C-alpha cells in the first residue's frame, strides 16, 4: 500500500513523498490519520535544521525516518482511526507519536485509545498536555502557592491550566503577546505582561524559551522559591543572570523534560492516559489556533518557522485520506 508523508528535504524545505507501508503483522494496526498537529517549538527547530549535533539521538521521534538535519520525516502528534488490527481496536480513535502521514502501520502497544469524551480534533493536543502533566509532577505545587507561568505557548498555557486547579493557588500567566490573554481567559486564569507580573512567587514555571523570560522568572521568585525550566533552546547558548537575585534569595532552577516520567509510580502509558482524560475539557480548544490541509504543509511550514504564521497549535486535516 502506497501512502504519503511529509518530509523535511533540507533545512527550510519540506515536501510530500510517497511511502510504502510494511505488511501488517497479527499484533499491528493499520491507522488512517484524521488529524496531526505541529509542535511549534520543537518542529520548527527541526525544520530550520537547528537540532544540535550532540542531541540527535535524544531528539529522535519514535517513528522518525531519516536523520538530522535532513532528509527526515519528523513529528509526534497524530490521531487516527484504526482500519485493521486486533478486535479491541477495531474502529477506535487512537493517538500515536507518529509523523505527518496519511496512513501507517504500528504495533498495537504503541497507540493510546482516545476516550469517547475527547473529539479527535482535540486529541492532537495529547502530547502537549502529557508534557504539562509531567511538568506539574516535577513542580510539586502546594496548596495556596503563588505561581507564575512565563510563556503562554502550548506547553506553558497547558501547565498554567493544570496548576490553576490546585486549591487556594493563585496563578498568573505571563507573556509579551497581549493576544495570549484570550487563552488565559478561556482557561479561567489571570493574564499579565512581564512588566505587570506580581513577584514573590513560590513557584515560577518558565516556558518562553528566551533569555529575557528566564531572567524575569528569576526576578519573580520569592526567597527559597523554585524556577522550573521547561523550555527547549536547541543549540542556542543561554545567559542566566546568577549574579542578581539567584544567590541572595537562595533560588532553585530545576529542569523538566518529558523524556523521563516525573512520578515514581507512573509509566509512559498511564501518563498519556491522564493527559487524554484531561482533554475531555473543551477549554483546551483555545490552544488550536489554525487548521490547514495536509497537502499544504510544504507551503505552510516555512511560514510557521519564519514567524509569518503565528499559529499556536497548527492542526493538520487529512480529509478522507
């Protein structure tokens, strides 16, 4: 069976290529893609060829073909319909860490069943919300904490939404882009620009992937406070102002990365199941800012990577595939 997939042919140049599907084994699934999503931060770094040499292995997607910088088939937000496979999967919607491709064959254990309460169009956010779940486990918030999240992208906004559920916690979502206020409003969270943010925070989550955002995060932390860094900078050197408030306030900078499950009694499967359960909340639709057709990806990705298209989560529709 011949299908089609989106490839990065060379840095900054994408194309749709034919792919031959392998023969399906008894424990494999044939999945027809309904939607995929572009993880803007990571995928635009990949598209521009900016994955550091020493991170090529760490950055590999589970079903990636090719190698960095290019040619490479990359992506990991895919929701499809099972067309063939074991009976318990028949006709079910599934989420898989698969690139942008019309149909694919994968082992059944590599997909996650999408609950009936979650529309397929929203389930493309599962990977993002899974990252947010992991970050909250890393953050270990407490009742009544004063919390700031710097950076209202897909991951930052999702983290803020989850943290906002803690009793008596006061959460502020911070971004330089005033248009992100609409996301905060949909999530029931207060929004401020960096210059108007309130300091004295017990926990600050930094998700802007900028030096300025990290510096502001350190300024906002209370004495003995923690800054949780969830940004991915690629190979870009980052200056951290450790000579100002860092020592005098005895601050902690802690890394969070989705590659490791940040809960001693959970695994990858249960973490993803938690994320999919959370996506029953329609408020998450605020993260999906645009949808384009699969065939338009070669034209759209350069605009997204270059900042001409300011989509938050770009959803890819596959029609009848």
